[in-house]
């Protein structure tokens, strides 16, 4: 159950506008698929997306692990600098969080989401019946979760880019 602590830390450390952006946009896009569910071409698209999700998640997990490894093993002066750069938030209610903590927690958050979405997609054929409504719900959850992961990953990649190059952001 330690993964829940990472999720709590992630939401505690992020700015509210980033959380809204990473949740609201995927929710709007996923819910907009409801308008297309009854279309004949939609079921073909659903099958194509479902068949590509597990390999895509494998690549995303590999990418996230690579970023985590680079961040935690790098001796770059910019990486060393962010270890002491406070962001004005508490990580566990006591310690002031650093930009380094924010990046590590963000990577952990993304990895947890990617792994749970992978498990969800592997378990899907065993728990969902063949009704169109079940497939629709599954598809909407998948689209939301995948878009959320992708947007969060883009944010993390940008943060990582600015850290490595030593550029300033509005963090």
C-alpha cells in the first residue's frame, strides 16, 4: 500500500493548475468519445487501440524507468542544484520539498499509473463481459488514463529537460 503515499505526495506537491490540466483535458477527451461509440467505425478503432495499449504501456514504463535512473544517478551540477532548491511545499507534512523531490515523486506517480493501467488492460478480458456497454466503459477509462499518463509524462519530460539544461521555469 506504499504506492498510495506516492500518490498523496504527488497531489500534495503539484500546483493545482497542473493537476487540473492533467485530469480535466483527459476527462473531456475521454468523455467526448461517448458521441462516437455508436458509430460503426468506432468498434474497429477500439480493437486497434486495445491491441496497441499493452506494448505502448511497456514502452512508457521503460521510458519512465530510464528517466528515474538518469535523475537518480546523474552527477550533473544542475541535478545537484535542484536537490537543495526548495519549492515551498511539504513532502510529508514536515520536510520542505525540493525540486528534486518533486521530480522523483512525479516519476513514481507516473510509474504507478502506468503499471496499474497495464494490469487493468491485462485483466480486462477476464473481468469484462462482451456487452457493448462494458467495452465502452473500458474504452473511456483507458482513454482517460492513457491521456492522463501522457500529459503527465510530457510535463515530467519538460521539467527534466529544464533541470538538465539548467533553464528556469515557473515551477
